[in-house]
């Protein structure tokens, strides 16, 4: 019987085989599973690894529109995540001087535009109360032609208009943006006074102003002994005006009265003589004296050239 023995080379092969079997056994043997982490540890790990700003949509139903909308919550930045970067805003410091300058510039531009705009310039007036004085004359005298409303002075316009002959008083209103209202009270003409080759109107207060057209009911008077022309500065005595108006009322057939500084008012009687009546408010009495004297002279067959009742207490006649 033959006995087999291992040589040295066989010992080395067995050692390597054992090492391979040991590694294979270690690989096939299940590894121990570590213990499960707690919920708090897992949450801390997730939050540590999550970005700094996380938007979590929350769905909110809209009962009116029936559509879904989202409301976004932004988480606070945490250490180790993304950090929100705040961009710096420019800082503007506006001093009160700068603010005042801006306001002045804005107001200045508005005023310049207003002063230059044709919408604020006067090109017409609204005139009321004018019967005799032409509107064009009032407009020219007012001094508002193409003036800016910013430069108008109602008091000055009133003075300008009241300086027009025949205007007794005026009321002036200036309204935005370019309206001027003028209401006149005119002198009412009572006499048409002819002197020095011209005829002027005379008001009841004795004021003299230019005649303008035709006015019904005026008493015509001719000055016999004065050849100087009347002006708007002239004044007719009030007793003369009052006497002339009374004579015209008592004798409507009088077509023309005369006046001289000595005998006052007179008219040419249709019976071929001149009757003198002076002036004043007692014309009714003087006419009665006049007619009594005429009847007396006619009864005696006397044909006078003048009959004077200037002094009603001492009437006289001349042949």
C-alpha cells in the first residue's frame, strides 16, 4: 500500500483556496442593518439639506370663481442653505430748498402758459343797459381790448366806462376765463340843445353829452345869444331844464324853444309875437298870466311884438 504525502507546493495552494472561501463566506453573510432613525432626526436632516427659500403651494378654493388658486409661503432662510440677497435701493435726499425750487418751476410754467394762452385774453364784452351809447364806444373806452384777464382791474374799467359822456354809472364784473360783464345806467336825455352850430343832448341834471341818433320826446332848444360850442364839460342850469320841460308838457304844440341869458326861455307864438317866460318851476302860473294879458290886448285891438311874463308879478308887452 502506497502512502501519499503533501509537498510544500500543495500547502501554498490550499492556503489560497481557504482565503477565497473565507471572502466568499463574508460576502454571502448578511450585514447588520443599522437602527432606524427617529422622526426628528430625519426632519432635521431634510431641513439641513433643503434650500433656504422653499415655496410650498397651498391650494385654496375660490367659491365664486370655481377656480383653484395657489397661496405661496416662503420659508425663512436657514443656515447652510441658499441666502436671500437684498438689493440696495438708491437713497434720494430732497431738501426743502429743492422742493421749493421744483414747486416754483411748476407754478412758473403754468403762469407762463396762462399769460401766453389766447384763451385768457379779452376780445369782447357782455354789455347791458345801453340804449343810446354804442357798444363799440363802451368797448373802446373800457380799455380791455386783447388784455389778459390776469391784468384786468374792475375798478379801473368802471372808471373808464363812467367817463364816457352819457354814462351815469356802471357795474363791472370780471369772470374766468375771459368774460367781462358791464351794466350801464345812462343819462336820460331831456333836451336837444343847439348852440354854436351843433346839437348836444342835455340830461335832467344839466349834464351835456353827444346826441346819438333819435330820441322821442326831447324838447328842442336853440341858444340865441351864445355862439360858443357846447362841450361835455358844459352845464345847463337846472331851472332852465325844469322850465323847458314844464312848458312842453303844458303846451304840447310847442315845436321849438329859444333861450337867452337875459330873458330865459321863450317861444314864437302862432299869433305872431314872441312870448318870454324866464326859467323855473312856476310855468303853469306864468302861462295863466300870459293868456290873461293876451286876451286883454286882443280885446283892445293891440298887436304886440313881445309879451313877457318873466316876472309874473310884473308882466309887460311891447308893440
